[in-house]
């Protein structure tokens, strides 16, 4: 015979079953979400920019280079270096700033480097890069030299811009390496 006591046991059993299934499925769900996020972060940028690395101060530093369809080794062009904000990335600044599309229209090369730990050492801020004394001025200077060696870029047409932490870093570059970057155009600095 079915009683209230049996009904309570069924409810407890049903709750236990659901909880057990939840905890069995959770590792699979976490793995699936991790794979989706990982694959999404590995994709090329929206603009099919090429990713390169440069070793500086014992670290492999990565950067994106977007060359416009009109680029030719026979004609000297301009270089814009775009620095992402804190916790951003090269891919973020390239995709959110609209500079890659503008590079295609105007014919300049866009270079978007990644900060170590997703931040730049702007001298007085920000995050782990500042705390650990990362030599971002030296890195950007070496990156400019590398770009001048690899592409037909006019040395007097090298520009640096950035957002937030990247804008602060562009100010620092203007002060500490004025011979390398001729122009400063921060996008946004709070």
C-alpha cells in the first residue's frame, strides 16, 4: 500500500537522483565550456591579421600585424601601433577600435601587441606589468625596430595610440622614446 511515508521517501529519492545527476554532468559541462572558450580565443582576428612573437627580456611577446590589401614592399607606408586597455588583448583593440578597417581604407599597417598579463607598465600604473617592472618601453621600441626591418615603413611615420592603460602607455612612450614614435593619439584615457 502507498502511504505518505512512502511519498516522502520518493521525494527524497527523486531529489537525491537529481543532485547526483547534476554533479555527474557538471565536469562534462565545464569541460565543454572550457573547450568553447579556448577555441574561441585561438581563432584569428576578424581581419585575418597575422600573429607573430618577439623575444624581449626573456619573454616571448606576441603581436598582431594587419597589412592592408594595397600594401606593397615597393611603396613606403605608415605604421600605427595600437595598445589595448588593461585586461584587454591585441585582438580586442583591433576588433573594437575599427583601426583594421581604417587601415584597409587608408593604406597603413596596423600592429597590435599584447601586454604581459594583459596590462602595460605605464610607469605609475597598471596591474602586474607595473608591479613587476615589465620593460614595455623597451618591448615597444624593439617591436618598432622589427616592424621597420620587416616592412617598408617610413621611420618618420610611426604612430602610437591606445585605450585606457594602453593610452597611458602611449604617453609614456612619447616621453621615453620620442625618437621612435613621432605621433601620439590616445583613443581613451580615463
